[in-house]
């Protein structure tokens, strides 16, 4: 992180707002803006938050679902505890982590994923890694969502985007691509907001039984996240 990046970051409107309102990250505002536009959350909902650190989205999700709602948050790195949020440290591309999440919540109303790879600076590689995380988030959403449930995922625009969007359209009744105002102007991230899960198919269950417990693809670089 360069000094210039830190200086710019601190001048940032959403960074200041996050500090002022006691939210953990500027990313909190992205989820608030997504929910303002699409009305995804209801009191009492069961939510899984993938790539949750430092906890901004989990905080917002917990506020939105209220005391009766449940939030399970997952990340490679630890987060400071959030009242009412269950945290699991682990890699969502690993079967062992998915199983731990399912032990805490076997049916969810909403799956949200803000997972991002560590950026390498090589755009096509970063885009491919982002797409790989989206594939895993989607597979997990298919495993855990109730029919009618909602799914939100971050994705970097690029080569894999059209195919993933098509895959998501195939599984949900209403799918939109949204760019929250709180995303940085320079960023190529967008969010896919998918409502109305069509339900699991017979081949999903067969795929699940076949899934090997691998942490990353065979050709993954060493610093893969
Ligand atoms: C942009 S941050 C999320 C910010 C968060 N939504 C918030 O509001 O505070 C992306 C996160 O994705 C996590 N991540 C990346 N790959 C992951 C994986 N395979 N499993 C779980 N988390 C992952 C990273 O550790 C990082 O904390």
C-alpha cells in the first residue's frame, strides 16, 4: 500500500462516511446501495456472507435481518467479532470450509459474496481469479439457498463475465448487473444481483458428491487466494 494510496483513501467520501457511522469498511455502502435498489433483505432472513473481512457487509446484513435473523460470515482471514454474527475462518474453494458453513446454516435466504483475489496487477489473471471465486460462490449458493432465495456476487468485468452471467441467469428468475456508487470510479468490479433461485436440480446433487476436496486449481500460482 503506497503512501499516496493511503492519502487518497483517507480523502475518500465513503471511507469518511464509514468512519463517521461506525461501519468497518467503505464496502458497507456498496451493500446498502445494492439493498436500497433491490430490496433483498427482510427481518429474520438467514444470510451467508462470503469473503467477509473486515466485516462491513456482515455488519450491514445483521442490521438488516435484525435480532431474529442469522448471519454466517466466512473469510480466509480473521475478523473482529460482530455481535450476532457467526464467523468461520477458511477458504471457500475448499470442501472442508463449505461443510463447516453448512453445519452452521443448512438453508439460507440470501448468499452474498464480495470475495476478491489478491490483485497481481495483471488484469486478465485477476479477472480469471475473480471468476473462479464467483464459480465457487455460485456453486455454494446452489447448495444452500432455498428456492426463491437471492444471490449477490462481485465480479471483475472481462472475458469470463458473459458466461458466468449466463450461468446465473439460468438458475435465477431475475438477474441484474449493478455498479454501486460506492465502487471506486477506477474499479472494473460490478455486482450481479440474482433474485428468485429456481431450486436445485438432480445434476447439482450428483456434482456435489463428485467434488474433490481441492484448495486451488492444479495450475494455480503459489500466491493463489
Ligand atoms: C473486498 S474484501 C471483502 C470486504 C467485505 N465485504 C467488507 O464489507 O468488509 C474481499 C475478501 O475476500 C476474501 N477472500 C478471497 N478469496 C477467498 C476465499 N477463497 N475464501 C474466503 N474468502 C476469500 C479476502 O480474504 C478478502 O478479505
